[in-house]
C-alpha cells in the first residue's frame, strides 16, 4: 500500500539528526549521491516532492531536478549552495533552502584560527616540538598580526563575524565586495587589485560558483606582494590554485592558509610540500555543535514545507512567493 507520508530523497550520508528528524513525517529514500540515486530514481522519481541534501554530493543540476516532476523543495546542508542550480530551480518554482547564520561564529572562529596559525606558524612550531628540535635551538621568530591590515573579500554574514574578532584583536579591516555597505565603517574597495595592494592579508569568504571563479588570480596575488598572506575559507574555486602555487613558489606572496581546495579532498602535492602553507580539510563549520544545528535546519525547512508554511531559509534565487509549487504540476 502506498505510504501517505510525502516521499523525500536524502542525498548524502544518513546523519542521525536528519534521519531521526525526518523519519516521523516522511517516507525516506536514501542515496549517497546523484549518480547512485540515478538507478533507483526511475521508481521513486514520479512521487518525489523533496530532496534533503545532507552533504555536498556532487552537482544537483537541472538535468537531475528535471527528472523529479513533483519536486517542490531542495533543503540543503551548508550555507554555500554552489552545488545546486538554484537559478534554474527558481524559474521552475522549486524552493532551495540552505543553512545560513547558524554557522557564522564557528566559521569565523576557524578563520581566525587559520589566520593565526598561518601568520604565527603555530602548526610548524608544533611539528618543531614533536621532532625534538626545541632541545637544541629556538623556533625562528615569525610574522605578526600586529602590523597587518586584513582585507576581507566578501563581508557578508561570516565576513562580519570575522571582522568583529579582528576588531577585538585591534587589527584594522578593509573589505571588497560588489557593493559598498553604507552601514559599515570599514574602508571599502570596489577594486580588488587596489585592496590587495594596500592590505597585508586577503581573507576570502565569498560564495563559490561562476560569479567568483578565480577572483583571486595571478594579478591579485602579485598586488598582495611578498609580505602578503592569503587565507581562503570560501570555496576552492574562488582562487586560481595554479596561480597561487606559482606565487608561493616564486615568493610573490609570503604564505597561505587554506581550508578549501579546487578538487577536494585532493590537495595538490605542491601545496603539501610547502612549509609556509597551512592546510585544513574543509573544517570551517565542522564542530559537533554547529553541524548539528545545520542538520536541524535542513530538517526544519522540510517540516515547514510539509506543514504548508513558508520556508525558513530560502536562497535569494528562489524567494518565497506565498505558496508552494503545485504538487500536480
Ligand atoms: P553571504 O552573507 O551571502 O556573504 C557573501 C559575501 O560575498 C557578500 O558580502 C557579497 O557581497 C560577497 N560577494 C558575493 N559575490 C561576490 C563577488 N562576485 N565578488 C566579490 N564579493 C562577492 O554569505 P556567508 O553566509 O557569509 O557565506 C559565505 C560563503 O562562505 C559561503 O557561500 C561558502 O561558500 C563559504 N563557507 C565556507 C565554509 C567552510 O567550511 N570553509 C563554511 C561556511 C561558508 P556583495 O553582494 O556586495 O558582492
Ligand atoms: C560545510 C560549508 O563544510 O556551509 C558551507 O558552505 O562550506 C561548510 O559549512 C560544507 O557544506 C561541506 O559539507
């Protein structure tokens, strides 16, 4: 007998908060990614009204969504949604929701940690102690935050949480984005190259996707200069990785701290081999506390939908228009 609960496809790992939160209300189907979903899709596709995306499972593009004629909502984990063709979904009346705000402070903490690790070479100092070198010599003195201005590329929700931490640390902040923010007192640069020339650190926290692809290129790195440090907690696609490796090799910039990469989880050997680079495995939001809050927001958006209420956190490309797309369309 057909279930009366709406059919929902969970794409990605079966996380307890998501599965336990959705099970009482929905008939769940699970697939690791869009490719595996392909084989079982033929059977459930005509009934599927919702997707719960529990990690970054590869692209959810219009070809995939087109196979789900009753799709009304894609509730995705993570604030970044460059893995979803949200503009296309918006045109079809499909709502895409994401998990903003609940991770701001965590990602800002991680960005500050990565910044400090890179400037003060803390992972390198840890390795120095573990190698037993301290008994024979002093760890070399490092760069400092004390004489540096930080240029934040993307002063949004997370960028502002990072800026607050820098304010508390007495570190001057400037920012670049497509728009000046009149309510913000930090110096604004409409031109990224100009900002790179005038600051000592570029800290990147924009969305990924086509609009920001290789925003940080050879010209920007050259402008940052030999004392400059690049911190990337945005998406790997925002930085031209080959240009970054070249700039580090040729000492056109001083160091880099990276949480995100062009082809995760693969990190270029050239970066691994560089002592002046600090590498993290995309852990910006990855505390138990914050990941649980993000998972819960994936659930809460779907429960709002099932109750016929507005989505809690739709992305700008799929604004709430007062009603859900008709299940029959
Ligand atoms: P947000 O509030 O939307 O802020 C994004 C900022 O980027 C805005 O200030 C926007 O300003 C700017 N921006 C957008 N497109 C731009 C462009 N083409 N050139 C320059 N600036 C641009 O987003 P958020 O919540 O802070 O999250 C930002 C991003 O951080 C996410 O999309 C995700 O990719 C990344 N993230 C990474 C991790 C991690 O684990 N490493 C965790 C969470 C988020 P304008 O509109 O004025 O340009
Ligand atoms: C997650 C992120 O680590 O929210 C984002 O945009 O990058 C992170 O919080 C990401 O979704 C990977 O699963």
